């Protein structure tokens, strides 16, 4: 590796992390004119991420960390793999800033190169769309600034090579995403923000305790050393559990996923794309970098992770099917796809030997999912157009793992993990997951189509229409091609494996089965509808069918919340909160043995009264003088005791 | 060409290092003489004089800090007399860090005070001399290495602080100032009594010499007790905090900022300096538990009181009481080998970060009072657009006070926590965490008002006043500096390492 | 016992009297007097310590006392001006917490007394005029809540 | 035992008694001990009366007597400088301040007069804290006294003290009075700080008292329109004498008890007297001259001190050979800078002007 060249490129690392931070105040306070220009600059600066990413990818052996996937020895061949977090021999860029934080170290290795690539593409598209679509917004400056900080923080999470930097960046990212969620300031967004913040802060607390335990043992270690530190730590089981749970909130593992279907639909579209495409992947980075997988078996953790993964995939897909808003469907889809990643982590914990392959596959899958989900969210910008579903079609197919799509490659990788870990069940369940995804994507396309029919917004022409379209098309194109290119670069055998007829069939049958089910359902539904229409409207002719379809949909979609088969967004959180409040009220009533009205003073009033009373006693000078004397005597006695 | 530059740069560095010794008395004399000059000329005749004096003071402080950073601790024997006879001025890393904080906050207060007080119709005539003398006194406290000289400085601090607190001249402010005066007099006389006993036992007033000569006997114990309790009274440490809230919340905003961020802090600085340099022989584990326990109760108590305040400035003032508790947590931790260094760094760091954040919060509250005419939290609903920048500063400052991750407050709490955890002091670790959570409660309570929509039918009784630009941005800059300290902590920690107390460094080997 | 030790003992006793007075007395002037007693006791201790040496009289404590006396008179003078202004503003010669504890310090809070007021309809009983000080205090509070802290 | 006591007492007593026979010595020592004991009893009794006496006015007057007794005690402890300062400042000026404040706080209007016991108005709180609280405070204070007493009696004088060093290096200080040497040379920054404290107290009083009406002491004379017969001649005698004493104390400070503080206190006392008799009237703002005097001492001292960095090697170091002259110059200016703020603090005003009759 050419050191000089690498150093020249390494200079980019802090610039990449800091540039958005510098742009953030300009966007926030620059007013409509300068803020907009800074916004464009922010979009463009995303492309800079490509420099180190492509440099590492382009180096000979740059992706050696991923070579275990479909390596030369065929499907099982992961010999010579050094581990992604360990001392792999692959090319890497490092940069140190000793004066920053607690000695900041940044690094690009194979894993971060892949994620940087994903970040760069989504960043450019989403920020460009944000600049176009939020221009008329009153608070667009605040939104843009939060977006910039979030992106900077995510980039730093990917680049970080020491514990403190990683944690700082992770926490910053978590907090900076809050303004994105509440941006639209509807009651719904406010509630989503509250739930998000509460869960995020709890997760931060869990993570922080783990991080502090590590720091207590080793100061501010390199991330590459953290797995060994954890493995050697006396409370290693607890540490693994804490890290697993802490990141699981971000990853949206059921049942900690509730913030996700609330937050992603509430945020503006570009922010949703970034939240769903990028930010949830930070959890993967955390697991990948910190957990001591691949060295020992962590049976409890593995069992928990696998169980959670299975539940997540099944549950999220099924609940998602009942949703009536496109973005909520997408959010549940994200949850289910993250379930696959959690399964990879669980496998790595169960079968140490499969860990490298599992992580490589997970990374490839993350890139695929990020791009496809980003494209799907961005195409929601056309919700209300007839054409919206057409933009979404290809990425949806990819997500469902259609043959020859990028999803097929990514899933081929996952299957290989199953084979490496000798878990045939995984392969089958992956196909089942694909089936469910197919159904979910069909639901999405249907919703998009129906929205276009039901509430067309063709008349409303926004400025920069073509730019929005360009961003969507760009992301769609990227989502279709980039995983292929990456797979071709790092593990050509995977590519050929994915192109074999058996693999093609394996990828195709869930899709076909799903499609068949959908078509059957459509026909069944149509037949039912015809019958009900006939019985209702008697002998009207068929020439007004179209109008009547619209009438029918209108009449049914007006009370979309009241449908018995719709699970509320964020499934359990609302009933839980309501139930909690009711339970508390009932308990208090029991406790007081008093009728519920008139209302008793709340604990706050009681607390305030008590604290005021204490303060008013303390504040008297006589009391202060007495306490002063007590203090003098206390310290004297202890001091004399020290002399003994 | 480039080597010439390097040479001249090197020479400048050497010159700066050499002149650092002279800068030591100057950080005291420059603001003092400026104050007298301002009084003599009259502030209306020369409004440029206070900012000029502030700039010169900052310049002297920069030279001094540079000298400490490059040449280690600086010392100056006043009058040319050796320490036991004469008085030594001594600046190590801890002092330099505090002088840096004072320079930053002092400059901000100086820039802010002019437009604020003029806008509120208050006289600047006495404010300027009082404030500049206070600045001189603060610097004096940080660099003086003589116990009796410190007594004189402490009295100066009280006598400059009390009138600033009483400036509003209503019932609350006057009674707070009276309480402050009486309790501070009790405190300073107790301090002097302790100093008398120490002189009686050792025959010296020089800090380090007294520390070297002192034995752990009854005299030392009673002297330490009197001095500590006296300083607690002067610094308004819980439970002797009785004057702090009304005094700090009724003073004009720039004075509140100085009082909370610097004045009380300087006294706590003295508590730490005396315990670490003079009384380490008395610092046993039970002593640490006593003082740390006081700090722990202060953290909880201050936060609980802050939660129930209906006005913004009292919230910030009670937060000061809570935040001082963290500084006291140093004493139980510093005696433990595993925790000494991080706890020491964390406490000193906390002093600086809290100073910046607290000054930013008070100045932001001052902006609110200036624009709206009151600081009731209810009035923050339906925020006037002129205040959005100030509320950003407030939010950043609160983030730092509660120790949110990218801020300086996080770094200081991280250091304290990692020290406590490394020494397996779960109680102190829990206190730090609980304190952060409680701070989050009162901070979010305030910020919730900022975010809330105005109630229906809301009518602003009077049109908000437009803020001068300098007032708008001063708190933001301070809050951003607190944030920056969270991002870049190393320079400060390196500066702090010069002349660290022996009780900390003895475990390093 | 030497003369110095004897006077040091006296100084200790005076310290006790001073602190006792500061705590137990409520009148502001009395508290200032108590602080002055306390101050002079500390000075006496210093002077006594200076006298201990068999062969010389230590000038350093003397210089300290001289400085201390001037500082004490300065602080006393300021405290008295403050007390006068406080008296002029409130009509009180005590600190407010000695007047009535809770309401003065936590205005507007729902404490026991204001609850009782609320139940009985609030305000003074009919026929009994409000005290002058009370009225002044109320107007003072109103002003503060209007203008906020300055 | 007696012998040891005698030695102690004699070395601390006036030197006149030291030349008698042994029995005379013992008797003298016992007498001195009796004197010390009575003095101590007087101090303690007065102190208790001051803080806990029934009548406030009497307590203030007793405080002045207490201050005078304290001065005697310091004279007994071989501290004549301090005795002078305590008599002038501690007892005199502080007493005047307290009396003036008493008049303002209690008011002489109405029938009660200063000697009536203060009966609190109906509904006002009692003058002291409840009895149980007082007992508690007394117990705590008693413990503290026991601690301090135990320590103070057992304290062994250390071998080396800063004071011994000061005496050894007295010759290099430029003055012969060791206290002046400490104040103006060895530890001169303390003195600067102390004068700044005075100035700050003046400023602080101005901030707080801004809106006070300035009908202060002395106006009763004006109001009654007839001055007692002796006042005029007495002032005419006292004023020049006080100036003379001031000058003497200032000059004497270099080699024997006296110095800037005592001199300034006498001058301030003169100003108080003139103020009380209505010869000086308050003014809201200080004139340029008054401002110059207020800041002059510190400015001159600091300027000479800073010049010392260039001329002598350290800040506040005097150039060799110049120390006595510079100290005298500084003391002269300091006297004025001490006297004026003290007088203004008493007057409660920003400045003073001569009364035009």
C-alpha cells in the first residue's frame, strides 16, 4: 500500500466529518438565500465521501475483509479471512487528531468503505431532494442544520476508530435526529418525537453504562481492541447483553421497534429516507465493531438474537401488511429487514467460525437495503401521482429479492452464511421472508397507486420538479447497480452463484408465489366488490365504473383508522401508554380509597410544597449559622480522627 | 523564507514564555488600574475604556496561559522577598485554566453589560469599577499563594459581589444581599481564624510551605474545618446556599453571569486548592465521604429546587447549587489511586465548562428579560423570533449542564464517572448519573416551554424589544465554547497537567 | 499558662459569643454587632499568637490585624448601608425569613397557609385593615413579577 | 510557678516594673495577672451584653467601650500600633457608624427616645430565636470554643516564623517599625488590597444608597438653629490639633508605633466630627479632587510597584536606596485615600462640601 498516497487521502477523513458541521450554522441561520446555497453545498459534499470509499475499494485487496464471502474455495471458503474488526491485512486509511475529544482516531477499512459508499449516494440524493422540497418551509433552516449534523455524526460513527469518538458521534446522531422527526410539528410528529426521545435516551443510558465499563477497564481504547477487552472483562456476559440491547433499539428489533413506525412516517420524506436507509445501520456498525463475536460462543445472546430476529421478520411483515399509509408500510418493512441483519449477528454469536462471513453478508445486505429503501422513500415524494408506484416498482422488486436484482445478490450472501453455519433452516426461512416481503411490497405499490387515484395532486407543480425526479431516479439506479458492482469487486463467485439457475429459481419462487397470492387476492376482492356493488346499486350500467370505484374508495378510506384489521402505528406503544395511565389511575384510586373526583393534588404539587417548606427552613440565617457550626465541628472531628 | 518564519515564530514563543512571569502580577493590576481610571474619568466620558481594559487583561491572561503551557508553572515573588516573608504569585495549570475561563467569561460580560444596563436604564457608573475590580480579584485569587492575601481577596470578592447582587434594590435583592454579607462575613472571619491557627502552628502563610509543614493534629483539623466551612459559606455550597438563589436571580444579567460562573466558582476553586495542596494530610476516606456527601446532597437538592421554579433565572441559579456538588465529589475520589487522575481532571474540567455554560444561560435569560420584560417560564410560549438565537444558546448551555454527549459537560462527567467506576465507587458514580438525569428534567421543563405553542388567545402585552446584536450573540458564543470543550478536550487537559497536586501525581508511577 | 495562651483562650470564648449572637439574634444591627465581636476576637487571637515567642514580638500578625481592622470597618459600613436601604424599602429590621417563614420565601406556592386562605375566600377578615408592611410587600412583589429580575 | 508567671507578665508589661526586687516583681506580676483577668472578664461580659443585651442602644454604646477595652488588651500584648488603630477605627469610627445606623433604623422621632427598651410592635416576631434553638446554638458554639481553646493553649510556637524573618531583614526594608515594614514592603500587596477594599466599600455603598435621602447626622444641629455654645471653639481647637496628630503619626510610622492607617483614622474622625457639627455637608457625587484622592493611593502605590519590575527586578520592589522616601510618599497619599472613604462611608454620601453659613 502506498503510504504517501494513503496519507493524502486520509486528510479527507476529518474534513468529511467536519464539513457538514461547518455548513450547519450557515444553513440554520443563513436565511433563505445563503441557507439554500449552503444546502446545495451540503448535498455536494456528500459526494466527497466517495473519495476514501472508492480509494479503499479500488486498492488491490481493499475488500479482502469481504473476500470470505463466496471466496475462492467456493461457498464454504472463508479461509484467510482476518476478521473485519481485527487486524485485517486489507488497505485502510487512518487519521489521528490527538487534540480532539479524547484523542480522535478515524479509519476507513473495508466495512466502513462499504457503508461510506452507501452514505455518499443516499446523502447526495436525499439532501438534494430536501433542498428542493423544503424550500417553502418556514423552518427549513432548522431542518437543514439538523440534517447536516445528523449526517456528520453518522459519517463519524462509520469512520470512528476509538471508543470515545464512536460513542460521541453515536449519541450526537441520536439527538440530532430528533429535530428531523418533530419537524412537521403535527401532534403525530410530536408524539413520535417523544416516543423516539424516550427510547433513544434509555438506549443511550444502556450503551453509556457499557461504554463506561469498558472505559473503566481500558481508558479510551481503539475500537479494534474493544472485542478483546470485552471478552477479557469479568462482566463480559453483561457487556455483550448491554451492547446488544442498546443497539437493538436503534435497529428496531421487536419489541423495541415502536419508535420506528412512528418516527419514519412522521419525518419529512428525505429525512425518512436517511433514517431508514442509514441511521438504523449504525446499530450494525456498533455490533460489528464492539461485540466480541467470532472468538467465542455467546449462547444466551445468540439465542436471544435469533429469537428476536425471527419474531421481528414475521411480526413486522404481518403488521406492515395491515397498514394504510405507504410510509408506515415502508417503516415496517425496514423493521423486518433489520430482523435479517439481527439474525446475522445472532449467527455470528452462535457459530464463531461463521462470524466473518456473517458480517460481510450483513454489510452487503445493508448497502442493498439502504439504497433500495432510500429509493422507495424518496419516491414517496410523488405520492399522489399516478406514476408514483412506477418509481417504486424496481426497488420494491429488489427488496423482495427478485432474480437478477441487487436483492438477489444480497440474499445470496445471506444464504451463504446459512450454509457456512450449517443451518439449512435459515435458507428456507429466508425464502419465506422473501415471500412476506413480496406481499408487503405489493401492499406498498397498491397503496401508492390507490393514493394516486384517490387524491391526485397533479395540479400542484412544485419548483424543481425535474430535480426531485432526478434524485429519485438516481437512487433507483444506484440501488439496482451498486450492490452488483460491489459484489463483483469483492466476491465474484457470489455473483456467479447468484446467477446459477438453481439460485435464480430459489429467488424467483417466493416472488412468484407472492405475486400469485396477490393476484388471487385482487381477483377475489374484485369479485366481492362487484357483488356488493350490484347488491347495493341495483342495475346501473358499467360505464361509470371508474367513478364508482372512486366513490367506493372514498367512502372506505375516510375512516381508515376504524378498520378492525388495521394495527395502529407503533403497534403496542399506544395501548401500553393508555393502559399504563389507566392502571396508575386505578391504583391510586385503590390506594386512596377515595372517589376519583375532585382531583387530588398531583405528586408534583406535593413535592413542590415539601421542597418549598424545606427551603424556607434552610434559608433562615439562624439555621445557616447552626449548620455552619455543625459543619465546622464535623470536619474538625474527622480531621482529628485522621490525625490518630 | 519558511525557516525565517519559523525562527520568528520561535522567538515570539520564547518572548511570550519569558514575559509570562511579568504577566502574573499584570492580570491583577491591569483590571484594577483600569477600574480606578474608569472611576476617575467617569464612564460616560470614556465608554471605550472598560472594553479596552478588558482587552488588555485578556492579553495579559493569554501571555500567562501561554507561558504556563510552554514553560510550566510560573511564579513571581512580589517585592523580591522570598515566600515565607513575602508573597508569591503562582500560576500552575489549574490556575491558568481558571484564568482562561475568567478571561472568556469576563470579556463576554464586559461586552454584554454596556448595552444591557443602558437598555434597562441602570447606571454603569458604579458597575464598571466594581466589575473590573472583581475581575482583578478573581485573577488574584487564582494566582495568590498566600493564605492571608487570599483573605483580603476574598473580602474584595464579597464586597464587589454583594452590591452587584443588590443592584435591583427590591425586597428580595436587598434581603439576599444582607444575608450574603452577614454569612460571608461569618465565613471570612472563620477563614481568618483558621489562617491564624495555621500561622500559629507553622509560622508561615505560604500555601505550599504550610502544606509541607502541617501535621495531622487537632490544630490542623480545626483550622481546616473553619476554613472549609467559611469558604462553603462564601461559595454558597449547600446547605449554606441561602443567599445564592435570590442574589443571583435578582442581579442584572451580566452580574448574575459573573457571580454564578466566576465568583462563587473562585471560592470553590479555593476549597479544592486548599484541600489538595495544604490539607492532604487530613484527607482521609471518611473526610472525603463527608464532603462528597455534602456535594451529593447538593446535586440532588439543587436540581429538585430548580424543577419547581416558575421563573427562568431561579432555575439557573439553583442549577448552580447543584453543579457545585460535582466539584466536591473530587475529594472522596482523589484519595483513591485508580480514580485520582480522572476525578481531578473531571472536576477541573467541570469548573470550566460549568462556568461557560452558566454564563451563557444567564446571559440568554438576560436577553429574555431585555426583550420581554420578564423571565417567567410561561412567557416563553409563543416565542418571539428575536429570542430564537438566545434560546438556542440556552438549549446548548442546558445540554452542557446536563452532560449531553457532544458537550463539555459530558466530558467532565465522563471523566468523573470513569474515575468512580475504575475505583469501584458505585455510590459516587450513581450520584453523577442521577445528577445528570435530574438536570435533564429541569432543563427539559424549560425547553418544553420554549417549544410549546402559545395558548389560544395569547396576546403579547407589550411588543418585544429588539436585541442589540452583540447581546444576541454573546451567549451563543459562550455556549458554543462549552460545546467545543466537549469536542476538543485535550488542550485544556494538557494545560491542567502542569503542576498537578502531588496527591494526584503520586499514583502516576 | 502564659499570658498569650490566656488571651488566646479569651479570644476563643469571644468567638463563641460572636457566633452565638449572630445565630440567635434577629435584629440586623445586633447581627452586625455580633459579627464585629467575632472579628475582634479573631484579631485578639492573632495578637496573642504574636506574643508567644519568648524573645520577640511577631510583626506579621500585627500587620494582618491592622489590615483586618480596616477591612472589618469597610464591610460593617457597607452592611449598615444595606440594612438602612432594606429598612427604607420594607420597613423591616429583620431578615424576611424571621418575619414569616414560608410565604415570603416561596411566593405563589401552594403551601398550607395559602390553601387555608383559599378555602376561607382569601384576603384579610373584614373589618381588619391590612398592615402597612404587608401592603408594601405585596406591591413590591407585584412590581417584581411585572418587571422580572433586573 | 509564680516565678514563671512573673517572667511572662513582666516581659509583656511596661518595662518600668522590671527593675524592682524579686518580691516586688512577684507582686507586680500578680497585679498584672489580676489586671489581665479583670480585663478578660470585662471583655467577655461586655461582649455578651453587646450581642444579647436587652436594649439595642445600650448594646451599641457598650460595643464602643468593648472596643476601647480591646485596645487596652492589645496594648498589654505589646501591640501599640494595633491599640491605636482599634481605638480610632474599631471603637471610634465603627461606633459612630453603628450609632448613625441605629438612628436610621429605629428613628428618634416619636416619644420612645433612644433609651427606651425596644418593644416590638404587635405581631412582629420576637427579637431572638426560640429558647431551644438558642440553647442548641449555645451548645454548638460552646463545643467550638472548647476546641479552639484547647488548640490555642497547646499551640507550640514554631522555630521559624515569617515574623522572625521580617525582624531579621528589617534593615533592608527602609523603615525601622517592623509593622510598617511588613505592611509597606514585605507584604505590600495586602495593603493595596486593603485600600481597594475601602474604596470598594465606598462604591458598594453608593450603589445601594443611591436613592437614600441624605438627611444624615448633623442636620439636627442645623434644624435646631442654635448650636451649643462650646461647639464652635472646640472645633476650632480640635481641627488643627487633629491635623497635627495626623502628620505626627504619619511621620512616626517609619520608626515607632503609628503609620498611614492610624493617621488616616484620625483624619477620618475629624471629618466625622465636622460632619456631625454640620461643618461639612453631604453631596451626591464626588468632585474631581475627591475622585483623585479616592483612587490616588492605590494608583500611586501600584504605579511605583509596577515600575519596580523595571527598576528593581520585581513588582512592588523598591529601587535600592529609595525605599524610605518612597514608603513615606506612599504613606502620605494613602493617609488621604484611607481617610476620605471612611468619612464618606460615615456620611453615606458621594462627596462632602463645606457648609456655607
